[in-house]
C-alpha cells in the first residue's frame, strides 16, 4: 500500500477514484449490481446485525417479562436488519474518501467504484423509508423515538472525524432500540431500561475498540479517530474494563428485574467469552483483533440465553 502524505491527499485520491468508479457503476448491471448493493448493506456479514439485535432482544424480553408480543419481535427484528443496512450504506458514503486506502475496506462497493455515491444515498433513503413503514405497527411514543434512531444512524459516521470517542456514539446508536422496545411494549421507559442502555454503550466500546485496533495503523495515516488510538497501549485494559462495566450493569439489571441465578449463569458465560477475547488481543495482530470483535456475538448471545432461561424457569 502506498504511503500517504496526509488526509488532504487521501480525500483527493478518494474523489478521483469515486469519479472513475461512477462510470463503472453506471455500466454495471444485473446480478453484479445487486451483488454490490448487498455487499454495501453488509448482508454477507451479519455480525453487525447480531450485535445490534442482541440488546434489542434483551430489552424486548425484559419489557415483556419473558413474553413479548410476537408482532413487536417481528417488527424489531426487521427494523434491526433494515437500519443496520442503512447504517452501513451511510457509513461507506461518509468514508468514501478514505476506504480505498485501508486494507480491510478498499474493496467496499463505493471505494472500488461498483456503486456511485449518488446511488448509495438513494439506497439509504429507500431503507429509511422501508423502516418508517414498519413504524405503522408501533405506538406514537415509539415512532417519536424512531426519529432519534434515524438521526443517530445517519450522523454516527461523521463523528470519527473530530472525536476519539466514536465508539461511544455508536453505542448510543446501537442501543437506541432498548428504550424503543420498552416504549413499544409498555408505553413508557422504566429505570431498568436506561441501566440496560448504559450497559450496551459500555459493551459497544469494548467490541468496537477491538475492531478499531485492527485498523489503527491505517487510521493514524489518514486522520480517522478511535478509542483504539485514544487508549494507546492501554487498549486491552480498557476493553477489559468496558466488558467488566457491561457485566456489572447487566447484573444490576438482573437484580432490578428479579431474574435470579439462572440469569447470572448467562452472565458467567459472557464473562468467559470476554476473557477469551483478552487472549486474542494479547499480540494486537489485526486478524486476531477482528476475531475478538466477532467473539462478541457469543457474549451477547450468552446474556440472552440467561435471560430467556430465567423467564422460562418462572413459567415451569
């Protein structure tokens, strides 16, 4: 990979590639174009949807006390898939001047010229419209909260330009389904929802810092900011601290919801996955950092299994 002379050159090169790519995008047709759109929405990489889905399911089961309304589960699962896709599209649009110069992102559809920036914006708007149609199944309070969700998803990609804490903002965006789930199920947002919301922010900082560790060298060259850069040699320790804070807050959620030892067992499984992640991050190799990031799917799933088992135990 060629060396960069700074963010200005990166942006200039990115615009040149986007301009050349717009012509290629126009010529693309049929399955090739649909394949590029699907990759732009990350449909081939479901990990982002799963990391967004787990806290939403936590919230739905807590709000419904183990029996959330099926229609709400269907609406929120569909909403997660659609809004995650929309978030990926607007993220790649915002990063179109940088992605071509990062080893992990240079083949993304906008960076490679398969999809034009204009087409990406049309796709983003279409996905948001589709999500808005799902809101017809929700109450007024939840619809009002949905506007905040769209604003968070649309603005997140730009925060990495001027703050080293975009992971915190991502936690806000990925966790906003929590108050929405409680609002949809109960009509209000109780204190336990906000504790769960903060827990999700801490968890997002943990896994997205591991993700950013894989890109740290490239991000430093092109001027992108992240917690991995902010924490420096304390990155592993801060991932561990974020996981510990997540588990502590989730334990408090269990106490507030009277979930008992079965739920705590799920937290114990999640702790095991957090410790495993520390081993993966030891040498800070990019591939291992990405494996650590992916490992968080099992962390989130363990919490949900504990939650589900606790409520099933009550009904027996």
